[in-house]
């Protein structure tokens, strides 16, 4: 299958953002994304209007690339124009796009506010049919086949290494396939009803202080005073 791009969107040394290639539908989408046509005696191309500022130009170029890609065109977008590209200190141009997608998934997991939301993200990795781990296992299986085709000692060694990696990933995928369900089952902390809260309060509230020493016995009642002898008449 050809990997030659249908449309190339780039920033020229002059600063102009141009688009070349494609057919009538691609031209329609480019115009809808804000590009204008430029013509020469034997060629034509599209460019963004001048004096828009780089930030706005990058946004419009990225939008055009997404539109074309959704329709099915193969688009080569200048990395400097791609506002969706994630960069890191070790990958300043954002060329490791698949690793960056996992990084984005990790960032979303770190920011998940509910176990249900976290579980949805975990499923992207552990799903038994289309999860990242299963697909990585298939990737290393394919790499093993490619290495084996070399029919050399080095190729066979690399093939065995990739086969071991594939087996490890597939086994790991099997071990954690239920992690998403387990994450979802954690739920949120149970909220206490007001009736239960009142009952808990009275069960644990301190008793009123009476001033009597703990364990002190109640004083005995004072016996009635005997009548004094009186004078008889």
C-alpha cells in the first residue's frame, strides 16, 4: 500500500503556509479550512492568508489536516504546524506519536475524578481484543517475522527476542484483563445518610458532666432526727 501523501501542508522558508496535491474534493476542504488559491502559468497551490500570525496559522493548518484525514486522504503536515502534537524534552518534535498517545492516556488517568472514568481509560490498555497490550504483542510477533526473513544468525536472535517479548506482553494482557472491571468496582466512598449520622453522633457523643467523681457512691440518706423530749402538762 502506498504511503505517499495525497496532500502536503508545510511552512515555507518565507513563512507562508502552503498546501499542494489532492483532487477537487481536497481543494474544497482546503478552501473551507481557510486556504486561498494561488496560480502560476503551469501550476496552482493553496496558501493561508498572510499576516494572521503563526499561532492562528498553525491552528488552521492542523484543522485542515484533520478534515482531510477524516475523509481518507493521506496528509503530510509540517510538524511545526501541528498543534495537536505532544512534545517532550526527549522528543521535541513530537515524532514518537504513538508513545505520545500513551503519554496522553496516562495524563488523563492521573486526572480522572471518578473510578468509572479511570476504568474507561484502563480498558484502552487491558481490553482483551483491542487493548494496547494485545496490540503490542501482535506488533512484536510481526517484528519477529520480519527479523526471521533476514535468514541470518543476527536475524534469528532478534526474532527469538521479539517472540519472547510478544509472549510476555500477551501473558501480561491475560493477567490484567479484568483490571478495568476491578477499577470500576471500587466505586466512590459510600455517603452516610442523615439518620445514620445522627445515630452515630449520639452513640459516640460524650455524656454530660455531673461533677461527681467517677465511681463515687451516692451519699447515704440522713436518718430522721429523733423527737426531743418535751415537758408534760
